[in-house]
């Protein structure tokens, strides 16, 4: 893994952490129950970004990327499990 790859991934991780903190700050500052749907969507987006970053790290370090069942249709998961 090259130094520029590592720097780029650390920048992305820092951006994800900043977005997560902003999400939490928005919930805490309101002193009320947050809109669950909007918080849930932001958390889902952050998780997807972390998964993508994890995949890049695995690929660049010579590892394999596992398929994520939450991104695949049920019929395809069944086909993979049968093989």
C-alpha cells in the first residue's frame, strides 16, 4: 500500500468521523428527541462509507473483499449460498 493511498484513506476516515460528530452534535444541541428517520439515514450513509473504506484497505493490502449481504438481492444470496 502506497503512502498516497494511506493518506487518502485517512482523510476519508477523518471526514467520516467529522460527519458522525456533526450528526451527534445536531441531536445533542436540540435537547429533544431527534427525527429518527433522518438520524437513521445519516448513520446508514456513514456505515456505507466505512464499509467502502474497509473494502479499499483490504484490496490495497492484498486481501479479499467479502460480499455484503445487505447490498444483494435475496435471490442472489440464495444462489451464492447454494454454490
